[in-house]
C-alpha cells in the first residue's frame, strides 16, 4: 500500500530546514511536484471577448420601468381621485426620466414621441455604484 502524506519526523525536518534557510532534502520521485506547462496569457484575446456566454442570457426577462416622477399623497387624496384628476409629480417637464431594470437605476433619458407611441432616448448611463457613467 502506498504511503499517504508525511510523517511527523518528516514535517519536523522540513520546518527545521526552513527556519535555517536550507533547502529540504531530496524528496522521493513519487512525492516531487511536477512542472505543469500553462499556455501564455494573451491580453489582446481578452479584449476581443467571446460574445457566446452572453448568448446564454439573451432570453432572460427583466422588468424595465421608466419613472417619470414621484408624488406622496395621503390615502384620502388617493381615494378622492377619479377620471380627469391630475397628479403632480416631483419632476418638471423636460427633465430626465429614470430608467430602472428590476428596480435598480441603470440610466436616465428624455421622453420622445414616435408616431403615436412614447419612448425614451437614453442620455446617461449610471454605473452600479450610482455615480454617472458615460
């Protein structure tokens, strides 16, 4: 049966040799570490990137919300609302709207009208730390 690990004496000898700055005694061939060749890293290849991993996520659905503004009202005011009621928001006309993905702010933009539909033109990306991006 093959020997597993080192004995207490071998461990003590290794510690003693390390404290004296000596090289440890030659190990048997079966215990010597082997040199494993690794391929050279190519920084250029990393820049190009492989889009295949993102393809796995292409069908994941996310909730996208455009927040025009916010308002705080009492329950009485909300119950009093009906058709034709106007709710004033905390943002002014023409001010950037917030674009949220799953509740997290990712961009800001301006509201645009395309035919009879509304859209958002992204004007600013927000990085994960919350400070403006490019």
